[in-house]
């Protein structure tokens, strides 16, 4: 994942979809709780639909380690409110799925021939030297699954992987192979227990974190490149056959935003479009990795991420809706201390407020509805490391919001926070009372 991962943050254990108290909006990068109020732990997601129920499999990283703790299983009928079930796969000492090993990117398919659920995953040693696939099976979606073994498919490396099931039920393994240099698509046998042959190989592609969406007879491969823990611009390739030939790579988002600081995990069809389901990794606190889910729109003929701060899904119609908010430019706020105006082509209106924190702050007056509201901060952080900012509403106590690297001082990303705003006028103060520098603030949008 990003050569095997990538991760996220503190107070904003900013996940990617809000599923708290029956809410129905998706907020990429926001804290995401399950129906019991616990943080969802399902990184490197795999989604399986059974009837009208979606099952989300992923890596439980609550121990803040890359080593295996569990493959979790959640269910939902709306893609927002998720209930955790028993762990789908648990460690077994003395095997390749012990607590000293790595289990990543679990993906599950239903095999109709055997009426069986089959899980594939990246199975590895702690130093990522084993480079295998793992297999487990169950008779129910959440299992628990019975571990069958780990091996190198057709004798070659397999690290980041995914699965794709075609319309005729034929299934394929998508995987980074040959020391992550070559990307392969291999057909599975009719039981989904092993690969039978490589049907396509992209030599020198250095791809990982793969997913495939099929649209009108065209296969769209979505994948990232390899860049360690850092994000990179994820790409799309297309072909009319899984055996290729595959097109040259194309961007699914502007290159500078590095897929909005995320890495692909799964791509779920939604009507004529899809949902990009990604992870925003943070290597030092893996359990706080955020989930970055966005609409993946095909209306232009090429899949493009719609960077919606707040959005919703209509599963019956197969559509999505993007919320609208009210924007407030930071440079129109009340600057204090050592804060100063910055100019740059990447900022809306050409300006932002910088030198926040370490004596600098800005207060922006906004209108509220007398309830908890989502507020998106549009920030620029050219550091390679994260920053943070304090936030205070109407002179109240401050909270702290973590701010990722945006990839450049003129590259702007949005990060969400939920604030209690009174009806009418509210004064929101950013970066007061902190000794460290916060990210530059371009604007905020109140939803």
C-alpha cells in the first residue's frame, strides 16, 4: 500500500464518511463511527454486496501497527451507517497470518458454484519480503473465515492486490508483482482458490492499490503508483478486454493534489458512475487513518474524482448529490498578531492568510443554523509533515484539527470539522494560543 500504505490523524481521526447518529452524508476525511459509536477500523477496503446489504472488509489498525490484528467486517444498507460484526479473519500463530505478519487489502467474492465466500488478501512477512497472496473461505459474508494458505501466485511476487468479478462470474486477481515493477491480471479457477494464468501484464508500470470498474463494455483500472507512505496521483487505464491492450495512464484528479492525499482501496459502481474509496494513511498512527470516499464521475468519458466536501448517495437511483455551502474568504476575516496576507495562484481570490499560529490568528464571522454543522477548511501546507490548528467558536474552548501536507505552498486541500454554530452570527477563530505554525488558510465553507 503506497508500497504498502499511507495514513492519517488525531482529533480529526478524520475518516471519510460520517455515519454517526443516523446521518446520511458522506464527508471525506471526517471522523467515521460505527453504529456502536466506535471508530471504524477497515482500512484497505473491500466491498461486497449481498442482496441489499453491503459488507465492508478491511484492516483493523487500532493497535497502530502494520502487523496483523484482524480483518474486520461491517454491514450497511446505505453505505453510511455501518455495524461491526465478528472479525472475519483473526491471527493464527505459526502461520503466515500470525500477529507477527502482515495481512492487507482483504477482498471477498461470492462463488456461486460452491455457495461460498472467498477472501483474498496480501499476505506478507513483517519486512514485506514474502510477497504472497492469502486465501480464506466462509459460508456467510462475515464468516469467520477459515484460512487456507499463502503462496506466490504462479511463483511470482504479489503485494498490493484486488479482485474483479466479471459479468459471467469469471474472477481475476489484480496485483503488483515482480518487486512492484510489473502489474498483472490473472484469471482465477472456477472455485476462486487459485490463479490459472496471467491474462495481462503491464511491464514497468509500478502500480499498486488496484481496482476495476466495468462501464459499457469498457474495463477501467484505477491504481496508484508506488511512493512509500506518501500519496501520489492515482491513475486510470482502460481497455475493452482484460487481456488488453491497455491505454496509457490518465489522471483521475489534478496531479498536484496527489489524489487529495489518498490512495485507492476499492472502486464501487454507482449507476453510470462509481465511488472512489481511498485511504489517507499516516504511518505513525495507523489506526487514525482516514477514509477518503468521493464520487467518481464518468460523464466526461474519463473517470474523474468529484472533490465534494459533503455529499450523499441515492442507491435506488444510482446517483449522488453534492451539498452546497457558504464560502468565507480567510483574507476577509479579522487578522491578528503576526498573521499576514499571502498571494498565490492556487488560492481562491488569489489570497490566503499565512503565518498562523506562533502568535498569528484569524477570526472569520459566519452565519449558523443553531446546530452542529460541517465546516471545511481550505488549507495549504507545503511541509512534508502535518501541522495543526486550534479552532474556537464564539470565544469557547478550543479544539485542535490536524492538517496534512498538501504537497506545496500553493496546493490547496480541504479538511472537515464539525462545529456547533448558534443561529445567526458566529465568530470562528483559527490558530490562536498555539506555539507551532498552522497551515495557511485560503477560505472556509460552512455547510
